[in-house]
């Protein structure tokens, strides 16, 4: 049975909200306890669980870079891509808003000091990496992420394991790139926290749209040109 477009869009809204709520929430609420490794697994596990929850409904993109890449690869219509991206951005904003509301329940929390797990470069980078370093990291690791997604969801891949491969790939990417940009590879994930943090997080947001989208397009071209039958 064909799924209604509005149902798919709502699934993308929910999935992206969960990604931000769990991933960014782990950094804001528990980062001091679980460290970079724990945050990496929180992001990966959120995607893994959502793949099996909303994957049958929308494909579980929960990431504008994925939706654009799938459109370039001919796997998603332009109309659905636009609906997905709007839904993902709204879901990310709601997820970030929930984190911000809960965080304010701690009298020691200050968004200007503690942040909201926003992405950044330069002074916004956890380890002070430059804009160029951040851009290259976002392009390369988004491309790698999309190649995993294309491969894990291809007809030749073992059935039922795509969510595990995709979730673990996101863990892998976070383990490497959190010190560089706080890891985006997802424009919606970057948008949500930036809306509340403002300042540099908002002014630097362009990089976390441009980088992942370029990376996703590169992956789509590589997959179609070299690996797709």
C-alpha cells in the first residue's frame, strides 16, 4: 500500500526531532558524564532505531543532505525532497526547543556558556579547527556516510541490516569529527540548535548546509557512476 505524502513528511519530522533530541540532548545533559564517545553512540543509536521505526514509512532520511543526494541519484522526487527537507528542519527545531526547555530546569544552565551542541568552526569548533578544515571534514564525511547508505540499502545488500550499518557509520563519523565541528553531516541537525543559540552558531550555519549537501551530491554521483547497476 502506498504511503501518503503527508504521512511520510510527518515521519521525517518525528525522526529528525528524535535525532536532535537524543544526539544533541546527550551532549547537553550528559556530555560531562559520557564524553565524546557516548555522544557519538547517542547519535548513531538514534538513527539506527529510527531506521527501523520510520524507515518503512519514509525511508528515514531525517537529513536534508540525504534527501538531496537521493534526489540526485533518482531515488526521490523533487516534490518529496522539498517536503522532507521542510519537515526535517521543523523536527530539528522542535527537538532543539525541547532540549532548551529541559536544560533551563537546571539553575546552572546558561545557553551562552553551555550552548546547545551547536556546530561551528574557529572559536565554535571544540578544538579550534579552521573554516577550511571544517568544510573539508563535512564534505568528506557526509560523502562517506551517503556511500554507506547507498550500499546498505541497495538490492545487493543483505536484507534487514541497513539500519545497523547506517547507525554505526554515524557513530564512526562522530568519533572522528566531533573535535573538528561538533559533527553535523546534517543541515537540519545544525539548524535546530543554531536557532536558539544565535550568534556565531547562526552566522556559521551556512557551512553546515553547504558542506553536507556537496558531500551528498558527490556520493550520489560516485554511486550512480561507479557502483549502481
